[in-house]
C-alpha cells in the first residue's frame, strides 16, 4: 500500500521550492500553519524568488538606501512593497506590489516631456509637501497641452498586464480643462491604444460621494450631457487624481520595447490650473 507524507515532513528546501509557486501573502499564511514550517516559509531561499531578478540594480539606484530594511530577503521584499522609493536622483518612484511582487514605477513630471514647460509664461515648477517628488509642474495658461512619457518594457515585470495613469491635481484657479476632452494614448511597437479623457471633473465631489471607494481601480465614466460618457479623473488613496491612459502587455523577459504615453488637448482653448505629478505604470489587478 502506498504511503503519503505530510508537507511538514519534507526537507526545508523542498518546502521553499513548493511555496515559490505561490505568492508572498500565501507564504506568510503558510508560516503560521505549524512551527515546523516557519523556517522554510521565512527562508531567504523562498523570498529571493519573490524579488525581481534585477533587484540589485534597483537597489543601486535608490536615492536613500538607509530607508531599507534588508536584514533578510523577506524584510527587503516588504521594504520595497510598503512605500514607494525614489530612484535616479529622486525623479522616479519604484514599488513592488505586495501581493504579487510585480514592479511599478511613477515617472515624475521632470521625467516627462511637457511642451513649453520651461517657459514660465505657461508653466511653473514648484515644491509641494503633497508630492513624493521634489517638485511638480503647474499649468499657468496654455492652449496647446501636450504631455509625453516613455518607459522600456525590460525594466518591468515580464508577461504582465500594465495600465498607465496620469497623476494630477487642480489648483483653485482651474479653468478650461473640462471644456474639451484630451486625446490620450499608449503605444508599444506598432500597437496603439487611443481614447479620450477629461483632465478635470467639476462634479467630482457631488457625483462620487460615498461610492468613491467602490470606484477605486476602475475607469470612471460620467454619463451626463456635459461629459458625454468620457472618462474623468478618479481620486487615489494618496489624495491625487488619476486618468487611465491605456494598457499594454510587458512581453517576455528578453523583450525590450519602448512604451510611449501621451496626453494632448490642442483645441486652442485656453486652460490652466492643472498640477502634474507624473505618470504611473503599474500592474493591473484582475
């Protein structure tokens, strides 16, 4: 008669290998099943598999490495997933998804190409305590609004569905941003995704109300005569607003395609009061 062993009778390295096919939250739960399983569930062997393959390169780019808890791979994983870390002189924000270990980035306004952003007649650059970055770009007045960004798929998690978001706020002097929708797009190689979005929703406080939490992570559309069912900004947990620009698949680990993101409203209407923090590229949660 065949006999079957319990998993807690297996060698630690075998248990760690099995758990590497699960997820970080599963591994944490598994460590509480029995005291004999705590060692493989907390081992460096296991938690190294949850880190991205290029984690050494990412760590070398961190602006303030002293903020990291890295006494073990498990501590390092949670340091990289608990709060965004600034890279490359503070112009890029990086974070791991705590449930999947997938990478996400925010490109600051300084990392973007914003038409006429260096002309103080049209844009101003200023610090704000509300931003994770040293400064944001505030639109004074302009008729030709054009914001572009790009990122390489090689630095993202392979074979992952990503969504791209413009992160903004508006000042008390906002005007013209709800007069016409912007053209937004995301393109990878010869695949282009186009849509429209309003960059300001004057009905945000009255329409969402208690349903704002239910809308989190979803593309919000307003079905009134003013917005004609076109996407409007959605409030984030960090207090900023976001518009989804599109989505894409990152491809295989050996792929290295350039992802281009664009926001344009060039209808020659004057507009102002838009505050741009950056563009986020983060994994989609199915």
